[in-house]
C-alpha cells in the first residue's frame, strides 16, 4: 500500500487502493456525476434544438457559478465545437470528484477544475476541417492539434489566469516518460494537475463514442490505463484514479454537486475578473405540437435521416442512421458528412473521394440528387443504399442554401439483425399488467439474442433494473400504487428504448432490457437516462413523490452463454443496490476488436491433444498475462466463477481448481444435452518487474499478473465427443475476457 503525493506545500497524502473492482458504478464517465447537466445526459445526440439550447444554458450557468471568468472561455469553446466543450466539462467534473476523494486543498482543487475545464480551449484556433475530421489524423493534422496547447497557454495568460492553471493546461499532453512528440516534460517536471488531467482526459475519450471506434467498456479503459502506466501516465496516479471506483459514489456525488451547484456566494474564483451582469440566453420559442410530431417521426424512421449545414457539418443524426452505419449520434454530431466518414463507394465499387462528394455537389448546384451508393455498415460490411440529397434554401433568400437533408434507404436484400429481432418481438407473449415481454418470452429471446449476436460478431448488452424500496411503496401507499409504479416504469423503459430492443418484466418489480447492436458504455448511458427521467418524475398515486430504480449493465463477451450474461448483469444490479441504489453499475469487458477471431484459434496457447480417445493430458495449457494487479484479477476471477456457477474443488495459496460445464453453441435441446464438464486449473502469480524507460524515468517495480491455465474434460470419455476442443477454447476465451488478459509471449515474460 502506497500513497499518492500531492504537491508538498499544500496537500495531504491520499491512500491508494488496490485497483478498480467490479464494485463500482458506471464510473466517472459522469453518468452519476453529471446528473444536473442536461446537455451531457439529455440526449447524447438525440435532443431537439430546443433541448440542446436549454442544455447549453444549464452548462453555462453551472460553469459560471463555479469558475467565474473561466465560463467565458468555455462558452467560446462551446460556440466553436460543442462536443469538445462537453468533453471538457466531463473531465472537469471527474477531476473534481477525484480531488474530493484525495481531500485536496480547496485552492489546488479549484486550479485543477479550471485547468481541466479549459485544457482544450486552444482548439478554438484549430480549423474546422481538422476538428470535424471523421477518421484518424495525419501527422500534419496532429501537429496542428499539438499547437493548440500553446494557443491555450496564450489565451489563458491573456485572460489573467494564475500560472498554476496556465502551466497545468500547457503540460496536460505530456507523457510521463517524456516521449510525447511535442512536449518534452517528464516525470515530476510535469505539474501535478496536468498529470491528473492527462489520465481523466484519456479515460473519458476511451469511454465515449468516436466516429472511428465505439466507446470502450469502463473495465477495458481501466486496463489500458494500467498498461500505459509509467509511459504515458504517472503510475501512482493511475492506481489512485482506479481506486476512485471503489469508493462511496453517493458521497463523491454529493460533494461535487454541492460544490458545482450550490450557492456561489463567498466562493473564491480561480482568478479575478471584471464583473458583468450575466446575460440570460435567449429562451427558445415554445415547441409546437407539430414540431414534436416531426421530431418523433424523424427519429423513429427506419431510413437514415441526416441534417447538415452549409459546411456539411452534421446537426441531426437519427436512430435509423445509427442502425445503418453503427456510428452513434454523439460521435457523428459536429463532424462533416464526407464520403470518407462512411467509406462511400460508387455503384461500381470505387471509393468516392471527398473532393467528388455528391452532397457537396448538390449543395453547390442547389438541386436534389438521388444516387445509389454503398456505405460501411455497422458490422463492417458494405451496405447498398439509395441516397437522396435535398438542399434547403434560406427563408426569404432564394438561392441561398443553409444546408441539406440527406436520407439513406437500405436496398440490400439481407435483413438486418434488428428486423429479425422485431419479427420475434411481434410474436411474443406480453406480460398482462405492463404489456412488455413476460419472463418466459425473455428466457427464449435471450438465447436467440445471444446466438444471433455471436453469429454476426455484433455487440449487444443486457440491462437489469429494479425499483428501489418497492416494499415500502406497497406498505405506505397500497398495492394499487405499487402496480401503478410498475406500469409507469415499464412504459418509461418502452418509450426510451429503440425499435429492435426488448423490454421484459423479469419478475415482480424487476425488468430486463436486451439492447441489440449496443456496447457496454452506450447501454450504461441509456440506463442512466432512464434512471434520471424516473427520479425526476412526480407521481400522483404517490402524493407527488418520485420513485427511483437501480440498474446493472453488461455486454456480451467472448465465451458467454445466456446464463453467464444474465448472471453478470444481475451481479451488477445487486452491486448497485448495495452501493446506495438509484445508480447504474456496469460489469464486463465486452467484445473487443483485438480478440482473436473465431476461426483463428491457432495462437492461443499450446494444444496437448494427445490421443483423443485415451489421452489424460490437458486439452489446453497456456499462460495468460494482464497488467492489472492480482487483487483486481482475483476479483474478476470471482465474477467468472459466480457467473458460470462453477464448483470450486480445491484452493491453495495461489492455485484454484474448478469444475464448470460448457454447452455447444446454438442452444438447441440436442446440443444442450451434450454439455461437457471441464476441470479448469488456474495458478496466479504476480511479478514486480524492475523497469526504467528510455528516458531514465518511471524507474520502479511494475505489476504483471500471470495465470497458468490448464483445461481438460472431467471425464475421459468426453474426449471423443465432437468439438470438445472448440468448447474448451470457448471456455478459455471467456476466462480471458473476465481477466482482461492476453496470451503471454516470450517478449512479455520478465527478464532476470
């Protein structure tokens, strides 16, 4: 156990825990910490212009109340690039929560909050074509982004910011080992606040949807932080940040809420400024019923509907566009709709260059266009679409086009996964009270759902939800009120889920949501949006009071079965209950793109098949390695055992022997009857590797946790069964996903 040191002149030591554990809520992706900031939780790209305006006004009030003059610079950044401003606010509030956990002195904490909020303010000077680029940046574009740090320094200096804030922002991109391409600071040369911001900045980026990749799960992001500790990040601070997930989130939330939302009278601002009466943003005109119908129609259309401005910047991205492309609205909004964004190709199969963009031509000519092209679909396959481009002219200024509406209709003959789920959904039996799927239909659909997503290599997630303190509702207001609460909750979930998702009543006041083509992070955001809406809605049958609910979220991962997926989600729900209720907890690593393909098993360990009919050796013997501490690895192993309902046969100091069953994929009765019992032997070791990087920094001991794994059938006669090795490999794949581990290679072994 070590301590994370704050600057010597004004900071106490902060106890560093033993890494993140599964006893954590959705974490500082700010689902729980940004409850009052509408723009971050209202929509993730789904809000109407009026809602977005209200959210921006709320963010302005929040920042102005907490950080005074910093709000002016933040507002300028929001006008330039709203998604960057959203990211900056999430980073600032996460840093504030971290500072609260460290019991950081108020002055230093305020400097940290201001520096985190404004760490990207220099991007005001970055050209839109770079900020809105849908893919990865070139070396020249990276140099432009790097120059924004120096621009941030000049902007803050001219605004009269304290040196601590200026230097913290300027150094926020430094790598701990000093190898960053443009910032030569290393180790303790980098200000303490900058090292904190670097970690939170990276974590928020990893757990947020990007155009070129979906959001990573919280656990995968944590594993990446551990992996980069000592090179990109301060290793002590990485451990401290991960320890944040194990603490009482309700206390941290209360502290941050009181600090950011409480009265600002008497609060010392980070730097002095000339006081001006705050200007109230222009209130949006009342939304007419016609506008509401239009917005609802657009968002629920099967076809992709995209609105762009005159510069082709995306301002509306409906659910149909998400389904067609696999790109979330939060990642698409603010980006330029160019051929490279969606890998558009002509009918002949040739990629369309951005210069020859048909949307650009339609805007230039002012004429509608209808073209048959192909775009990259959500599963990485090319999808043929009819793209209809409709330029929109300015009212009162004929010939002046303010943007265009772009519609894309899927003309491919292959039915989508959502259509398959919808067909099954239409045939299911409803729960008589709530009119959502009943328990029997959920059990049947869960198996089909898992099989369909494993067959297509698409992501999917499961949300389990339970009304908090339901017994007290019945006892206080009567069973009629309890029934009303259940129906209200069911209707809310139905209204906030997409077509193709399945809402089911699992039992009593507990519900389940199967989220098609959805990763862990996105499902957690949806769950938090439902939780927030429920907690803010008064109910007449409860005398105007609100009810709350707790949520457990997980994503399908390699080696999963319907049972393991359900048990993991249920564990997450129980943790949400144990940690105070009215929160979202997500577990699991999800389907990672770097996992070996189903057909490519040759690289996993050494196969000792021997004689299939009579050999007694292990089918699989391999060595796994993960960068997380052994305490976290044991916690993940505990989840593996619980979710698979495995039997523990023997344990010793570092060794455990399990018995678990593995059924064939497909789930039909004949395959299920052939389930095979496997003996799994796992020996865990933790190695502290003495390491110094090329810059002579980060010298110290770094943790590698190793797992020596042996898998063999419990009964020798099972060795003759069909595909016994495939099932053993599937079991190993599941264990790897839980441990967030990869196969150890010669290069990854410690040298002596």
